[in-house]
């Protein structure tokens, strides 16, 4: 059985992984939309651009939260952190 702080860290890491996968899909759709925009010189995909930027910011925040949780777990187990330099 894992410690509660490790369970929290793992849950936060899983949330980041899920959000990152969504971001990858969103950025693929944005790439296709930008290609179409370049081809037709119509309206740029503003909403998709905004969605992608917001998702990037959200994913970055989730990553920071996951790293902080891993830091807390590492500190509790070893007395020092091993994860703070990853971000």
C-alpha cells in the first residue's frame, strides 16, 4: 500500500497525463486548421488558438502541481527533494 502523499502525487500526475493527451489532440486539430487557413486565407481559427493556449497553461499548472506533490512525498520519505529541478 502506498502512502497517502504518494497516492495524491500519483493522482496529480495522472491528471497531468490526461490533460497532456487532450492537449496533443487539440494541437493536432489546430495544426490542421492552420494548414486550411494558410491554404484558403480565410478566417484564422481564433477559438481553437485560444483553446490551445488555455490548455497549454492548464497542463503546465497540472505539471507543477504534480511535481510539488512528488517533492512533498520525496521530502517526507528521504528528507530531501529529487523532483524540483525537472520543471
